[in-house]
C-alpha cells in the first residue's frame, strides 16, 4: 500500500484546517478532530514522520486557532506528543504501593512468625493471673496513696487566698516560708484547742506570706496593731 510523503500529509491537514469556516466553532472542532485522526492514521503508515515534525505542526495549528475549546484540545495533544510513552515497568511503578514499589514488610502477627508468638499463647492461665496480680497490687496501692496525698495538698492550696497564692508563687523567700511552716507544724502538734500562737512580723510582705501559710494549714490568722510607748507594732495570731 502506497503512503504519501510527510510534507504532503502535513500540507493536506493544514489545508483542511484553514479551509474550515471560522465563524462555526462546532464545525471547526470537527475539522480538528478529523485532522488529528487523519494524522494519526498517516503516522502509522509513514515511517518518516518524526515526533519533531508533529510537534512543530501542532504548535503552528495552536497559534492559528481562535476557538478556546479547540485550542485546548490542540494543547493537550501537543503535551501528549512531548511526553514519551511509558513501558510496562514504568507504568507498574506509578501504581506500585509505597515506598516506590518495594515489598511491604510482614506484620509481626503474620502466620510466618507464628513460632515467635507460641510462648505467649501457650502460657498457663493461672501463672498469667498471678503475674498480673503481682504487678497490679503494689502499683495500685501506691497510686491510691499518691492520689490521696495529691488531693489533700490541692485542697489545702485552694484554701489560700488568690492574692496570697500569687505572692507565694513569686516569692523568693523560700527559707522564710519553710521557717513559718516548721513553726506552725510544731504548734499544731503540741498545742490543744484554744491555744494561740503569737508572731511578731513587721514586714507587710512577710505577713502576707504568713497568712498564706496559715490558710494552707487551715488555721485562722489575724493581724492586730498594738501601741506601746508611742510606738505601734503588729502582731499576727
């Protein structure tokens, strides 16, 4: 079967395109489709039609077309010609599971590793219960003890006034606060109902800290101004 030369094929396709009426977009699109299929059929017959010639021809057509739909179709066809065809391995690589087609590692629960799980499945149930109870017993008691202490401390902290709590957070007088705590703990341990502890603290900030420590230990504290020999001093009870 005889084939046309490359130049004649391109010239005839271009003549078909340019001879179509520019005012009818649907007719123009039909002509483009005809040209495309015609070129595809002639390309299969002609061995001399190179990719560069097809790309050049499509670029020329895209520059002369005013219809947006047809120009988009030509651009898509041009992109398909620019991208080389993929072989089977490349196509499989596009759809292979990550990472990049490598084999997925077997799960530890897979039947191939059944021997590694025999020791867990065949353990004696009584021995398993004993081990679980031995592990849970001390930890649960210790956790309950810690939780009770934590709740008690939080409740004591909530009794402290908001202004005093802020002062305690920002205070760098840790030794003073520890001294107040030791004094109050000794008073709570050795005193009875109705006893009063009197402390002479003249610094206003330290008095605020003392009131906060008293509130923490659930003690009632008041500051009284007393006068002696034309001098006034404050006493915290």
